[in-house]
C-alpha cells in the first residue's frame, strides 16, 4: 500500500529531521523563494530583532538602504541610540503591521497621525518613534519638522527598494481612540502620559494583521511594482502584556498570529518569502539555549546561527566578487539592539 | 630656553610674522617654523625621530619656511604647536552646519536635516577629530611631546558684507543673522573641551580678536600675507580667511603664556 509519506527526505520527519539532530545540524529549514543579489536595494524594518538582520546583511556586503544616515563619523553607539543605522530609515522599531501600514500611508500623504507629539519634562518626542531622540527636542515644531523630513525619506525607501525585509514583532498595540493612530509604545513609557479616555489597548487579530500587511503590500507595489517581501517573525517574547492573560499565554497568541499570517502570505504570494528565524530560536530543538538567562533576549550565538541559516541560502549571492565584506561586529555588548519594549521591564515589580 | 616647533599650513604665516614682532619680548622662547600650504602636512611620516615629508612640494615648503631644514627633528624641541590644519569653525560650518541643524539653531532655511543638539555636537567633535591638526598632534603626543593646537582663525567680519568672499560665505552670514553664531561657538568649545581631555592643549582664538562668536575683527585680516610666494606676498582684498602679523603677535603672546615664557 502506498503512503504519501513514503520516500520523503529525512527533513520531513521529526525524528530524522529534528530529534536525532543537534540543533546546529538541522538542515533545509529554509529554502529561498527568490534570489537576493548584491545589486538589490534592500529595505529593512520591523521589531528589534530585525536590527540583527539589517546589521548582518550590511556586514555581508548586501546593499541595505540607509536613507537617513547619521552625520559622518558619529560613533556607532551614539548613532544607534538616536535611531541611525538600525533600519533603512530612522523609524525605530516597527513592532506591528498597524504601525507599518500607517507609516506607509503617511508617507504617501494618505494619513496624518493624531497626537503625534508627546511631552516629558519640557522636551518633546515623536509619539510614533519616541526612542529616536532619547532626550527629545526643544519644541513640538521641531518634532513636526523632523518627522516631515523622516516621512519623505520613508517614501524614498518605499520607491527604491527591491527587497523589503520585515520582522513581525507584536500584535499588542496602543491606539488613539478617536483617530485610530497607532503608537509603538504606550504613552507614559518613554514620554507622554497614559490617559485611558484617549488611548486604548488593542491586540490585533489574525485578520487585522493580514489585512494590514496586504494593504501595505498593495501600497508599496503601487509605487514600486517590482518589490518583493521577505518576512520573519521575531522570536523575542513579550516583555509585558496589557492583555488579560499571563505574559506567556499572551506571547504565544502574539507569535502564533504573526507566524500564521507570515505562513499564509508565503503560501499565497510569489513575491513573499518567509525566513524561519522564529523556529530556529524558539522551537523545542534549541532547548532555549539561544536565549539569554532572562529567556527573552536572543544571545549572540542565536543571532549568528540564524544568520548562518540565512546566508547559507543568500550568502553567495550577496557577496560582490573582489569585495571584502566588513566583518560582523564581535559578540560583545556592542552587538546589543535598541528595544524600547524592554523599557517595560522598568515597570515590572 | 624653551624650544618650540610650530607646524602649520597657510595660517602659519600670520604666526611667523607675529613671532618676528614679538620675539624680543620672549628671550626665553625659541620658535622654528615648518609650513606647507593646504593639507601638505598630511603628507609626512614620523620615522626614526623625525617628521619627514613624503613629497617634493612639502620638502621644499619645509625648507623655505624653516630656513633650510627639510625635516623636523623631534628631540630638538620641548613643545610643538600646530596652526590651522583643519581645526576650525570652518570645519563645523562646512561639514556639519551646512547639512545638519539642531533644535537649538534658529536658521531652519535651506536643505538640511534636523538632528538633536547631542548629535550635532558629537558630529562637530568628530569633524574636528578627523582633521590634520589632530592627526599630527596625536603622532606628536605619542612621541611624548607637549602639543598645543592653534585653531584656524575665524573669518574676518568682512564676510558679512563681501559678496562671495568664499564658498559657503552666505551660510556664515545666515548663521549670524539668525543668531546661531553663539550655538556654533558653543559646539566648537564643547568639542575642544572633549578633545582636551586626552591631554591636548588648545589655544582658542583670543576674545580680543573676535567680532562676535563667528568672525575675526577686520583689523586682524587687513594686509594678511601668504605662507609661500615667498612669505610676504599679500593676500587680496577678497581674502577674509587669513590674518595678519598683528593677529599673529596676539597668538604668540597667548602661546608664550601657555608655555610659561611670558618674558
């Protein structure tokens, strides 16, 4: 009697593909859907885990767009602290698809955020990327001007990227009740103050995440028809949840929704690839040893392992002949990422 | 007797003329001058206790400015002074302010990127850190010598009225008109203080020579002369960047004080 499972490669069976393998030896977790070459202009965005991808791509000689570079010579720690060089524009972490579509609409002049400036101790912050100016700016008008310059650069990124890499991070978000404007952090975390009358917590559903991303895809393809998308899901658990669940349950919901959306997009659209960084780090075979002791932050070994898997498929395409790729930063504290979500730790008892 | 080697680019001319005026007042000070125009001093190597030019042009300029010496013997001097060589407000204005403004600046006209004041000031520090004066100073410090840096003088206040005095002159005028001049001077001072923490000494432009935060009083630039051609060839009326021997004499007095040779 024939079975459809007969004769499949060993990677299709849990025992031979996973349990009998050392995690470092698990093969064929990722098969690229399309090439990424040295000449492709790559845009990166997403939750803080995406910063690792961005940095390693640059180190491998891939052409990652930097539409808002830091002033020449600024040291990397200071540049990163101000949101430079983390992604293709200085948007900070884009944790949710709601933030992503909102930013794209703003760049195209279809959306104006409400309550877009937060204040703290006389300094003013961009509510949609509050971490990029750690000490804020002198006035609300300065924030508005800086945002105008930023949004113009975001449009430039959308128009010129061949490849858009996005790391889906969270489903939990904070919205302005009246306008629906989505903020990356709750008011009061970095600046501003939380007022339940004006700001509401929202946990995005599968349908909403899907709808947001498809709307973004449509917008970007509308101005840049050849663009292709590569999705990843951040393996970093929630620092805290505002949902009524235990943070572990909330994390599982969030990651499950994001992973399912990425899976469905990958199945249905030729221009959407999925890279399984989530599985590599978070799945049982890794036994959590790619996490720091807090079981949340991904350690450098984990990041390196993820990127090895990525470059096993894309590495040769990205390296320019005769060009010496700059070595990736070493594994010290300099390999840290900027993650304002982690600020929520400060609110933990 | 303190023996001082003064190295610089075209701005060395004023200091040399100032020394000619003031030498008699400082019998305990001896100065030798080694100059090369523009960025020529980047084309030297430190080798076997000497600063050795790598091009014929710089070798010739050294010989002309030092009365015949083609290289600098490091152990012949107690202290070294660099003059100009890119350590300047000009570097801040042309490299940073031209492209970036911070939220303390009032001039928000033109094509620029708005950054925080922390980023602006750090960028100014980096722009200065990359200049030839700093490179030379670091090499000299590694030789265990005391090093004083004399920044390039601020341009003459004539910049405010002279059309097309130099590239970006309009930006300097804007900076003054919008009141950004004090903030720019603050950026220079802060960056200098940060760099001074590494053991360097800076002879900042004396207040008496300044016309506000951004310019030099015109009396100090009238009749400035060139480093070569030979020394003494007059700069034209359009030259607002170079200073005269009177300015140089003020700098010499300042240096003598810093070196403990007040005569």
